[in-house]
C-alpha cells in the first residue's frame, strides 16, 4: 500500500521557489549574457515556469525552454512500458547562452546526465547550472545542484513527489512516498 507524508506544504514550496529565483538572479546579476531556464519534462517544466515568472517580477529577463530526455535515459531499453515522449521546445540559440537546467528532484543524477546529453545536441552553452526544488543528497553520478530549495534525506526505497497543483487526492506540496 502506498502512503504519502507531506514534507512541505504549498506555502513553503512557493517560498522556496521565490528564494531559488532570488539566488539565481543574484548569481547572474553581474553577467551581461542572456540566461535561459530549461525545464526537464515532466516536473522540471512547471518549476521552470514558476522560476521564470519570479525572475520577471524581479526585472531579470530570461528565456524559457522545455527539454525531453526520454531517448537519452540509460534505462530506456530496460523498462517494461514504453515511456511517454514529450515535445522539446528550445526557441532560442543555446550557443554561448547561460543555461539553468531545472528539475523538481535531484536523486541519482541520472536524469541530469541525460539532460546534459540532450541539451548539448542543441548547441554549446557558455555555461550550464542546475536548479532543483529538492536535493536528496545521494547521487550515483558526480552531479550537484547549484541552486537548491530543500535538502532531504530519505531511505533509497522512498520517493520524493512534488505536486504543483491541488487535486482530489493530494494538494500542492512535497511528499515522502512510502511504497
């Protein structure tokens, strides 16, 4: 039986998003190059949209894109079900751009490794940084986030689920999922 334990409610989650946007704006304040937020499908995309909106409120312009990494995953041939493929939309030239890859949870680092491969197929960014809402702190790859909303430590068999919307079963927030 699956059970959900709320780690952070919607208010704390949105406060973390605003803080992340502030750290990103501060980090790139002295740069004259354009920045771009690239959300990784699925839940990196709504997080990147929220960060984009917060940056715009701060007066910091940023491009926005969405990246599908499905065909770059190292487990693509081992899954019993075919994965859903989403559209990659990168409406800007990535060459020499300062890119912030955005994902909801950094766990093993495999998703980010795949995203780096996928992104560089579109060009050669001048700089790539990583922003995540939740960092589990135990990656299998030597990948670390530059901008982190929350750090959590949970057993490997547990999953962190981010929900950006309210629904019948679960309201917006960050959950510890027990299988």
